[in-house]
């Protein structure tokens, strides 16, 4: 007999991004997740003694199989714990994960030649992919990434393994096989336009045959330099014929890359114009970097509804420059965050958040020192430090919007998927970068036992900032995708304890 359906209700503090400038903190909140992993209802400001009464009242609103008894599991968060939406990583390279921390001495094009292409070429061996990819995906999950945009290598069979690994681990993801038929080493280059397109179509069909709502195919021309015009045209035709197919590529990351691109496509007025000409610039396009976008390119990206994956870890590491994210936001361009491993040396969006903040501060410093007038002196974001609310939004709802999934993920609301992180700043996480002793150490002891709403809200506000700027995987206790716990430090601690008991 199958077990009766179980509804899970979480009780505690919830942080929810609302816009680029606002996030809300809901205290003593109940979030009910149905048996399919969707949020049924949210009820805030519930006193502890009212929990069971509210659940009983709301139980009929939860969708379960007709005639089934329903079991409810209540999970209460402790002091110093809160729930946030899962992170969305809009740009990373799965076959580069073994290279993290390597090649710091290079800029982009030399880094590709000396570090990246040799590693990616090893994925010709499918057995190598089977060893690397499951561990790769789990690392991103445990870093809090619930949705990830993965570049594979140019190899069809190994990229199938990547898609299988994502599905097995339970992550939400876009998976693409790189298209690259020129300006690559002989040992790592596709034979022809025809073979590249055929393999791409095969991968799209394979991923869709998995019949999963979690894993999606994505067209992945590596960048304009690595693709002939006829290959870009063929990929544009695929995109035009399939209005559900996403597209990911690179743009304006490095000045040498931009110059080379303009030499290869003299008929196009700009780098962004190359993608527009070949039918690859649309509302489904995720453009990584955009460090050196020109004014007309920003206008074109906005007009086409495309967006930018901001990857400051990589941009600093490879000395590419600092993207003007504030200006992009003022122009209404969609922006998300990307780890860009292994140009980026960490699989964690937390690292990206921290460096995105520093990047915005340095852009502001340069702007104030420049004799040239800023983009707009009355702007909300351009040439200014990005606020905490903006950083949280970019890492969640910004990424969801960039992936055209804002109606499904990125924040908490009834009907959305429960893609979430349970965060702990408690001392037992043993993260020395997050102050975990009670703030009462610095305050006059409150002898009353009356719940202080404002004080509790301010405390979660402080803990959120400490987590975003000092946190790591030790503070991410549980990672949920579609209601299922698929990672986090608490899950692995339980698995280790169980293993020890068995042995």
C-alpha cells in the first residue's frame, strides 16, 4: 500500500524579495507545501498557541488526492533560523568545475587556451563525465543553488550525463551543449555546422524525453568567436521554430574578445548586433557578462527583452572589468547573477553577491572620480552602491525573471514552487565569519516575555545581511526544490550519522 499524502508546514521567519528595492520579513509564519511541492498558502503573524488551529482551518485549501487522508508534518525553525527563496545561478560551466582556483594569471582568451579547453576536452570520455558531473551538481545544490544554467562541453553524450545528473539530484536546471566550430584547438572543435546542429537537436530531444518539469534544454552557442555565421544562423532558426527554447551565450566580457568579434563580423555594428542578426537575441536570451556594453547595445538588449547574467567573481578574477549593473537596472534590463565557474573560483552565489556589492561600490568610486558626466545623475541605481534588497532580488527573482520563470520560482506565493533554503546563523554551524552569539550580549536584558515584533524583525534583518556577506554552505541547512529536500549541511550530517550507525 502507498503511504497517505503528507503536507509539510514550515513555521518560522520568512524573507521574501518583492522588488529591486524591497524585501519583506514575515515573522512567525506558516508556509504550507502540498504533496506536489507547490505552496498552498502562507499565513503570517501566527502565535505559537494558534498553530494547530490555523492548520486545521486551512487544511481544506490544500490540494490532495480525492478521498485521501492527509497527514501534516510541522517543521518549526529555531532561534537564528529563517527561510529564503533558493538562489538562481544564471551562468556557469559544469565541465570547468575541476579547474576551480586554477589559471589566475590569465585573462580570458589565454585562459581559455591554456586552462579551459584542455579540461573541457576530457569530457569526450563519457566515463569521466559520469565521475565528475554528479559531484559537480551536488556542489552547486549545497551552495544554495536551486536553479542553475549549465554550459556543458561540446560533447553530446557527456552533456546527456550532465542532464541525467541534474535530474537524479533533483535540481532545477537548464542544460546546453556548447556549439563551437571555429577558433578552437583542433582537439576541441566540432567538425562542421551540420554535426553541431544535429547534436544540438539530439540533446534537445533527449532532455525533453526525460519528461521532467525540472530539467530543460537551452541553446548554447559558446560565443560569437567560436561559431561561424552559418552555425549561428542555424541555431537562430531552431530558436525561431521553438518559442519555449531558451538561449545562453557570452557577450562583451573582455576587450580583446570584443575586438576579435568585430573583426569576424564586420557587417554587424556591435557585438549584440551579431546575435540580433542571427536570430539569437530575444526575451529568452541570457547574455553572460556585458562588462563593456555600449549604449546602443544596452538599448538593443532592452528592446529585445534579453537580459544579463552578472558574473563579478569571474570579471574580477580574469581582469575583464566591472559591469555597469546599476545602469542596466535603470534602463529596465533584466539582470541575474552567475558564478561563471571556473573563471569564477566559487560555485556559491553568496560569493557572487559579495563581489557584486564590491563591484557596484567601485563603479561608484570611478564615476565620482571621472570628469565625464554619469549616465544619469538622478538615476536610482547607476553609479551607486547596490542595496541589500537589490542583491537579494538579483540572486532570486532577478534570476527567475532572466530564466522566464518568475511565475514559478524566485519568491514565495501561493501557487509557486517551494524552492527554498533554510538558513541557520546558530553557533553550531561553526562559521567564524557569521557572528552567532545572541545580540543580547550587547543589549540591556529584556525581562518581559512579551513578543517584540519590531525587535524580532530587526534581528532577522541583521542576520540576513550577515548571512549574505559572511555566510557559506555551513549556514545552508536544507535546500528544497519543488518541495523536496535535495541538499544542505543538515541533510549531509544526517546521512553521515546514519552511515556511522550502520557501520
